[in-house]
């Protein structure tokens, strides 16, 4: 009689081992891929939405010296314009200043590929690569 009211663990007639292993394996794969994807550094780029597209930093340095160094200094340590070397500013703000200007800086001194190249160079100057 005690057995009648007691619940017995019975197999439901299905072997749940293979589906459970498949689920666990797929879950592990998804989490591993997600972790790897999150660990990749984002490659910024020139204004597609909120992202920044970076060009060639070497060309950017040349353009910077010709166009920007008059105010920001040849070593980007500042002058009439603010210091960029080791500055704690996001690269998105740099892009905004290039495109829209502010204060004594006129907008669009560089644009298109030149802007992308200058942004790539400035990204090498900012403190801890504050590109974002």
C-alpha cells in the first residue's frame, strides 16, 4: 500500500541521453563562439552610422603634419588646438570635431579617405587607444 501513494521514478520509454548531449554540445559551441567574438577587438571605420572607419595611419601622419600640426603641434602635444597625444578623449569626438569643427577649428579640413587616415593616426596617439 505504501507503494500506491508513493511516486516511482519511471523511464518514460525514451532515451533522453543523445538529445541532452546534443543540446549540451551545441550550447557549449555557441558560448565558445560568442566568447571568441567578444574577445576580438573591434575594427573602427569612417562614419558608417556610429562606427569609425580607420584608414592608413602612416598616410594620416603625413596629412596631420600638413594640415593639423599648425594648431595641435607637430607631436600632437597641443598649441592653439588641444593636446591629442595621450589625451583621454574618444575617437568619436575627434571625428565630430573634424567634421563639424568647434571654436577656432573649422569643419572639414580633411574629409573622405584623408579623414579616415588622420583618424587612424590620431587613434595611435590617444591614451590607451581610446578609439570609441
